[in-house]
C-alpha cells in the first residue's frame, strides 16, 4: 500500500506517492506532453483559427487524462491520488474551455475539479489550481449574467489566497511537472500573486454590476496598486483603469484622490506613448490605441473640472458659505483625503491645477479651473470629430457649454453672466445645426403643438432633445438675468427720456431671450410630434412624458414673465402705449394658459410620474389665469 498524501515519505515527484502515479507522471513522455500543453496555452493562433493552439493543448490534455484514467490502482489512497491528478487535468481543461468560449462546459468541468480538490485545496501543491479555478468560475458566471453567484466564487478565491499567505509557504505552479521543469520559485510566487490581482480586478467589475460602487472602487484601487510592480505591466490598460477609478472619486467629491488618479494615468499613458514611439509605430488613433486613450484622458480631465465647478457653483448659489458641513469637520475630511496614499511606487509630477480645499469661491479661482477644463476638452474634441464620433463629439461640446454656464455663477456683473450664457448657447446651437434640418430657433411662437422637427437621423433624436432642452434652459437663464437687470433699473425713479429709453432697451433684450427660450422649448416639444398626425404622441413612455411636460411648464412660465413693452417706440404713458402693453400681457398669459391646459390634458391621459407638486400649481393657474386675462380688458 502506498503512503497517504500527507505522509512524510515524499517521492521525487511531489506530492505523489502511489508507484503507478509516480511512474506515469515522471515519465519522459508525460512530461514532454504536459510541457507541450504549457507552451500551447500561450502560443498565438492565426486570425483565421483563433483557438487553434488552445485546441491543440486541449488534445494533449485529453490524451494525458486517458493515460491517467487507464491506471488500475488497488488501494483507496492510490485511487484518491489518481482522482486528484484527474482533477488537476480537469482544471486545465476547464480553463481551455473558458478561453474557447465554451462556458457551460467550462463551468461543469471546473466545478467538478474544485469539488475533488476541496479537501486538499489549501496545500501548496493545489492552491494555485483552486484559486484560479474559483476565479474562472467567477468570471464565467458574470459572463452568463449571474453577478451574485460570480461574487461568491471570487470572494472564495480571495479568502483562499489570503489564507494561504498566512502559512508562509511556497505555492507550486503546474504541480504535474517535475520540479526541474517548473518555473523558478520567484516566478511561481509572482504567478500566484497575479491570480489575486485578477481576483480583485474581477471583483471591481462584479461589485459595480451589483451597484456596490464603494467596494468596486476599492477593488479597482487595490488592483492598480498590485499591477504597478508587475514586469509585464500593460501601461495603456493601467492608465485606462486609473481613469475609470478617478471618475468614481470625482463623483464622490474626493477630488484630491481623483486628481491623483488622473495624474498617475497621465504619467503612465505618457510612458505608453514613448513605448509606441520607440517601437517605430505611429500612435494608434483607433479604438483601444494610445491616441484614443489620450483623448479620453483629456475628456475625463475636462469632466473633472466641470464636476468641481458644478459643486462650487451650487454652493455659491445656495449661499452656504461654500461649506456643506461645519468648517472643522469638512477641513478634517479634505485633509484626510489629501493625505491618502495612492500608487506610491510611481514618481511623477503634474501641472494640472488641483481643486481648492473649499472648492472655488471666487471668480479668480473658478477661472483657473474653467481654463484648464476648456483646454482639456478642446484637445479631446480634436480627436472625437463630428464625422465618425457624433455622440462623443456632442458630449464634449455639452461639457464645454457647461463650463461657460458654470463660470457665469462667479460673475458679479450680470452683463458678464449673460455673455457666459450666450457663449454656452452658441456652442450648443452649432451642434444642433449639424444634427437637424430645421433652422435653429425657427419654430412658431404662437403655437402649443408645433410641427415635427426634421432631424437628419432617428439615431440623433435623443441627442437633439438633450441639446435643444439645454439651449432653451440657457436662454431661460439669460432672460431671468436680464429681467433682474430690468427690475434694478425700474427701481430707479428717474423719468428722463434717456433713462426711460435705457429701461425699455433692457426690457426688449429680456423679451428677446424669453422668446428664444420659448422657441427652443417648442422645438423640444416638436421632437415628440408624430410626423403623420402632426400631433404630440399620446402614449408616451415614462422617460419621455415628464421631460415633455417640464418643457411645457417652463414655456408657460416664460410666457407669463414677458415684460410688456410698447411697439415702435410708442410712449408707455400714452393711451396707445398702454393698450399695446396690455395686448402683450394678454398674449403672454393666453399662451401660458394654453400650455398649462395641454399639460392637464396629457395628465388626464396618463399619470405623469413625480409631477404632483407641479400639477397642483398648474391646476391653480388654470383657474387664476382666465381672471387675469379678462381683467386686462383686451377683446
């Protein structure tokens, strides 16, 4: 009888003891065949036969498995060894099945392998197969749409790895090879460490799919930390992953960490670009190349500054002294984030401006972030051109427009505010012209249901809706700003002809912006008009009905806020001037009422989600506006 697996009397072929098993595994034929498999599993295959090498490796394994199967062993201990050898061959077969996209077969094979190895999986000779097998099952279940099941296997892989590390022993890679045919011990240890890096990488994706963004970000950070020291580090991939992690930190307002991630990505990407240059190849402008990665990096930098200015602007507008928590508490948080260490193995410097500790509070501070963000987005736009990258191009223009709009919040001069908004609108209008056959801002003001908008492609409809709504909102903000200027001017009791003319000029400009806002809200509404019936589609989805009603609501508010101004320079104090002003007010209130009534009709056809508060106001306005209209005495 052969000694059991844990016997101290070890054979030259660790950990095998059964004579027949030792003889087979140590034979020159078995070793040569297994070495051929090891070579084939990483050997490139031609594009016409992408799995040729893997299939050849699979044939080698199946032949070896047949030889082990043919062993006739008498004792239970010997048969147990045989089953473990078969399980190891199953593990390798399962990995090949996974790599050749035979998911169901891979799951069955790997599951059977791990069941057999369950009692010995913590031993140095088998821990590599167990950890990798669990990783493989984790990715396979994720690929077939079972993230929770995937998570359970990946957590088991992580636990098996950390548990083995505590033993302080050397893991064995490819235990079926004789010791002299295996990798050097340092390389075996590195391979084992790489398995855990893969576990963390997969965990980041699974946690993200399950909505556990904090855990996903931590797994991603740990992955990047571990990858830095790898000799085979793919610098381009590392940079892209660091960009992804930075976006999580940006969304959580951990700006020091986001800035560090992006700076590290920029450093690593520069090294990847140098490698491309040294190889004699040109920078790849195709998807996946360093050219596209550079454009993505610039875009993400731009979004980083857009996000920071958004938060800063909100704090300014909310008049919260730029702080959402107590000063001491926020300062502690900022300092702790700034002091957190990331990627200490990397040495790099960055010229990109950081976000001030308490965000941008002054026009000067905001201007620095604005200019850096705008420059980054301009660079991204030079790659993502309209011809070929429509959605990306439009997204970059929207971010550029947002920068101008956000900068306006830091302007004390309302004229400067309006200029910033005007530039934001111009950027969007230029894109709108490229997407639509309808001249921008050409819709008829005096209609509730405008004709359908002509768009170059139905694929562009969501983009056009977003852009038109943003343009309308921008003009709405300009109208409000100019209206504030008018209110301030009106408070001046001076009655000189020059002052009255200046006030009328302000009112006219405010109305021009108001009409522009109405026109673009109308054009947004027209994207929901059926081209055959010429009417707004009655049965709208929940994702469409609320934005449509919101556009009507804001259109109505703009109509009601028109400033009555007499036409052709008529004196507002004369009977003719007063009559014209009443007529203007009458027109605005009638159009506002028509929009409110359209909303009510839509609400009667289908419930508008999360619109109850607005409907309460609309119901009141439908009652009150007719009274106001009649009081104007206009027939």
